[in-house]
C-alpha cells in the first residue's frame, strides 16, 4: 500500500511538471507572437508615413500578410485612427490611452474590437503613430495533448488569451498561487515571467485512469514484494507512452507507405504529377492517416526516418513511370530538420541514380518552419537545385516567412495553403489574402499550386487569377499507387495549351 501511494503521488508530480513544460512553451509562443508584432510595428513606424496615401495603406496590408501574428495595422494622426490596412476610416475614432506599457515604449490595449470586422476582441500594440492588432489565439497557439486547457495573462493577472475554454475559477486560483497546484477536479501549473503568466490545466481523472485500472492487481502484489510492485508501476507509467512506442516499432518495421494525391493543370484537368503523402499501414492492414501520427513523429524526431521510408517507397514504386513519362513528377515533403541539415540529399541522389530517374522528376516540398535557420536552409536548397530538383514551399502563409526571406531562397514553386483556398467566396477576414499571395508569387516569378481545392468555384477563381496548377478533393483524394496510375493514364492526355517549364 505504501508503494502504491508513493507511485500515485509521483504520477501527479509528473503531470504537474508536464503542465509546467506546457506553461513554458506557451510563454515561448507568446514571445514569438509579440516579437513578430513589435518588429512589424517598429518597421512600419520607421518608414515615417505621414498620410493615408494608397502606398501607405498598401504597405500596411503587406505587413499583415508577411507577419502571421498580425490581423490589422492602423495609423493615427492628430489623435484619431484615420486609416488601417483595410483602407481609410470614414469616421475616425479618437485614440485612447494604452492600458499599460511594456519595455521599448510599446503601449498595450488588452481588448480591442476591430473597427472594420467587428469580430472577437483583439490585443492591440501601439508605437509612435501606428498600432497592430493580434488575435489572442496566436498567443496560445500550442499543440496540446489530452483535454489540456491553457490561459495566458499579463503580469497584472489580466487574462489575455485562452485555449480550449479553461475553467475561469481554476485559472484565477493558478494566477494567484504560482507554481503547481490542484483545484477540485483539476491539476494546474502556473509559469511566470516578468511579462507573462501562463497557466496549464488538466483534469485529475486523466492522471488517475491508469491507477484505477491497475488497482485490483497492484494491491495484492504489494503484499508479496515491494520490488515487483515498483516494476509494475514503471510498466504502467510506460503504457502512457504507448503511441510513441508503437510509432517507434512501426518505423523499425518500415510500415510507412506512400499514397499519391494528383496535381492537375487547372485549365485542362491534365495530371502532371502527385504529392507523396505518408500513410501508416498497421500489421492488421488498417491505414492510419498522417494527421494522427505526424505530430508525434515531429515531436519525437522520428519524422526524418519516416521521410526516408516515403522517399524509398515512392521511387521504388514509381520508377518505371518516372523514367519514361516526361510529364510526370512526384513531390516529396522534407521535414524542417532535413531542410536545415540537407541529410537526405545523398540518399536521394543514390536512389535516383540506381533507378535511372532524372532528378527533375522528384520535387522537394519544404514548409516555412524549415526556414528558421535561413542560412542553413538556403545552402540545402541550393544543393538540391544543383542536383536538379524542383523546390516548392508548402503550406505558404501559415508560417513565419516574410517577403525578403523568400526573395533570398532558391525556390521554384509556391503552394497556397488550404486555409486560404477555403476562404474563397466567403466573408472571412482571410478571403482577400489569397489575391495578395498570388501577386507575391508572380513578383517572385514562382509557379503556383493551390492546395485543398474542393469546389468548382474555387478552381475557376484560381484559374481566372492565373494560378496554373491545383490539387484537392475536387480532383481526387490521395490514393494508393495502382489507383493513382489509373487516374494518371486517364488524365495525362488532356488538351495541353503549354508545357510546364520549371527549373
């Protein structure tokens, strides 16, 4: 019984340390968002705009597009908000004093109702004659597990943002009592810095579940020998990591396969290639979608090994067609670590050489997260291009890249993220962003592929805007090799107006 109670106590401590880690990660995420907003704010202020000319408004719009954290930029003149990134304000409201000020002379407004959209309250930051509005959810945009909830408050204890609707009473107790603690049916941990108070909360039932399941066995064994009981507790705790353990086994057994989603020419419906998407084929034959295992793989570092398996499987399955079909390519996603290190490039070169596949038949897709170390990413992408590969930036608009960074990277293709395609024809705040992304890609002389096309209206809008290629359920879902090849044979000979020229 003593060992059982000790194990229960340690389990709670482990969960509270787990919650403290999430509080730390929440503060890191808040600082990233804050720094991004302040950098944009000081940059636009440094340009010394004094009016609301079209050039001024266009500049503010560009900042909202290049900085993921920012929803709106505004300009004050003579004590009134005279224009924003939406345009000139017809009835300018008076400028009100900031709720408080942080280091660097940045004024903070805790709750700001957007003047144009009248949507959910935003957090406002002001400096000089400009301000920026930030969606509070950006401050707590952290991938959580279980039924965990988060809250972020300023140093005064004012709650700025929440995730998954935490209990207000528990949040207030956690803010008033720093460190780990318990309140009713909840465990919490309050992580503090001079600027933020981050609170992570989790139900007690999650921690106790394993112990209740094992109670009938643990108590009788406790009367036999304490050492055996300690071993069983360790085994029970390891069971909490079973998803990661199963993923490690799956990687060792090479259970990951490639499914292919067609990429088509919007004007003709001609299939020009496919994106290789990872699927986990379990020993019983069931297929696990990428959204289930990719987050765990990225957190654990197994994603690079999965990338290798998808690369090997795609080339082995498709090499007869990649060698003979000049109009076909396969796009393979590289993880952020591989973009920084260039680790898979020698393996890829050897695989293509053994199968006599031209390198330009393999496109490499990289996400904006891979550009955090811009120097290392640039070196890897230049090496990949030197090998003959086409480079595409995937999920564009959801990361932290800005226009100047994209200018400096050797890219060939820009893929518009599904979230922007979904906004086409809607009244959402992001519905106009896609036009700016298309203009940016044209300015950078990048070919464009739109992801997540699900309706004919979306496809027609993109085609009319000059977007040449697309992929999504409107054309076809991801499919196994044989189904994709059947689709390709049916759509490869569509009327062709011009051949793609990607180098």
